[in-house]
């Protein structure tokens, strides 16, 4: 059998390698994983637009010798099937390279271990020109003017990643890129930023500003419901699941409510949050096990897996794709049913307040044809008094108007605004305190008996405003 070695077209291969779908913030997170794996306690990121667009990330982790650095620069440096430490956030041995190449054409890594510094560089333009994967070793003194190089020199150990020839963002994008990066890293690495039992918090800065953790479950708020933790055993591995129900907007300030909605909104961020070795991978998905529902928008279910389960979950290079293994889907459906039932009570429970028998409401919830509909309360004392004082013909016109008002209640618009902008709906301001006082004065002057006053005091307008209807206002 004839055998031939057919080498890939390096130039074309580079183009394909770069086009793997990373966004800037996802690429940075992938590179940052290496710093956490290297047990870094401090990670500093610098992004500068001048004189050229440059990204640098420095950690104080274990660092690498020259031999270790060359191996780290190799594509596919370790087998996805190999055993790893529990804190290892990588898998394919490609993250540093593919993430970096997706954003830049020149990747330089400077690493220091035991006070000895090593430098290696991939220059994709140079590689494409030569047609070979030639790893460069630029002199350190040629790099000294780059951000954070001097800081690395002052450390005993650590690694500095430098991106040059960045072509996935422009200089005008830097401000918004930094803002998006801060939000992404604060969420994805919130457990590392928070610290915990036997886990010291790490410090991550971007342009000298420390990141604050963003815990998507708002665990410190007293109105957040943290439901029972459940552990599932699959082979020799444990999957830990904990559901959360976020507070209703009435329990939060507008700023806090919007913060936890994130830019995707509550509807887009409900569902599962998958963590692997404390690092958030996937969030805001039901994996086809449940339909997105406005009534369940405050439900978030945390799943923790170990890094030995990567293959089972189908985690990809970018750590942006995963799906639950078939063995646990029935358990997940059961948990979904339990938590969504509780989560929807925040809305269905509030809807039932309209049926409060201690208060005479303007609106009622009335069963109809197997469902229900909202109707105006025909027994409301104000409406009852008005109808009694009108002539028959005028009374009929008013009733027709009220039926039309009920029939064309804009439910879709009301629901949409309450879901999207709950703090911008100011319905009760249509009826001011002065309006209520004026109505009370007119009613009193018409000579109310005690029975009518008692019925009016039960209405929404006058409840807790007894003085308005009593003599001597």
C-alpha cells in the first residue's frame, strides 16, 4: 500500500483555525482559565488602544520553565482523555492558542519560574509566509516597553500573555469591549472572586480596577429562595443541583432588579447554570427540557460538575456548548417541575390578591367557560351610587361603555410592560391624594348614612383613609 505524507496548507489552515467563533470576552476567559489552573491569586489585565491595540494578562501563578513553555505553546499539547487535577479548567490543550489566534495575529508568552524568564512567540503572518509552524524566541529587551513586562520582572513566578495584531475589535471599540469583558468575567468567575471554604478569593483587575463578583443567584438577598441541594451519582462522579428563585421586583430596588436581569433580561436568563470546577460554562438554557415562560423567569437552577465529566456533557473547546447526559434528564425534569411550581407562585399568588374578600376591589376575577376573565365590580359602592342617580337611558350608555372597557382590556401590553419595565408602570398615580379628598368631600356633602360609609371604607380608594369620610376632615 502506497503511503504519502500530505501536509496541510499552513496559510489556509491558519485562517480556519482563527475562525472558531470566539467573542473577545469568551477568548479572554479561556486564556484566564490557565492562570487559575496555575494557582494564581492575582490576575491583571491591561487593554490599551495606543500606540497599537494591545491586550496583556499577567498572573502570579506557578510559571513555566523554557521546556514547559514550549510544550504549552504546542497545539494540542495534552490529550483530552488524560487525567487532570480537579482544579484544571482546560481539556483540549488548545485554549490558549485558539482563543488568542481568534483575536490576534501575534501571541507572545513570557513566563517566569524560579526567577528564570522564558519567552516564546507565535507570529501568524511569519508562519503563513514561511509555510511552517516556526516558534519564535524574541529577546526580552525588545518587549520591555509592553504593558506589565516590568511587573513580571519584579515577581518570582508568573506568566504574561500578550496579544498584538488584534483585528477582531477596533480602537473605537475598546471602551465597550472593556465594559463587556468586566461583566462577563465577573459572572463566569464569580465563585473564584468570592472565595469560599478552603478557597481563597482571587483578585482580577482590568486596567487597574478590581472586578466584583456577580453571583447570578443573588444569594445574599433575604427574599431569594434557596431550595434544597440534590446530589446525583453518575458512575463515580457526583452532580450537585441547587434551584434558586430570585426575588420579585417588589422586593428589590429598580437598580438591583435591572442588575440581576442582565442585558439578556430575566426571560432570557432563566433556566440552568452549568458550572465545571466552579467555573460557569453555560447559563440561561432549559436544554429543551422545558419551555421558556414569563411566569418562571425568576427560576435559576445551578448544576455543579467535575472536570472528569467533560466528555459526558459534550463540552467544546470554547466551553460554550454542553448538554445533560440522558441518565439525568428525568431527574432534571422532576426538579424543573418542582421549582417552577414554586417560582410561578410569585406571580399567580399576586394575581389572587384581586380576590381578597377584606377589600372591595374595582376589578374581579370571574370564572368563564373553563377559564376566567377580568370584570369591573358591579357592586362597587361608587359605581352603585352613580348608576342609581342616572336616568335609564344614560345608565345604559354607561354600562355599554364599561363593557367595552372590560372587553378591550390591553392584557398583552400590560403583561409586556410588567415583564420588561415593571418600575416604569405608574398606574396608581392617575388617582392622586387630592382627587380622593375631593371625591370624599362630595360624597360627605351628599349625606351618607353609616352603612354606605362602612362599605366605602372597604374600597381600595378609602381603605386606611378613614378620616376622608368622617366629619371634620
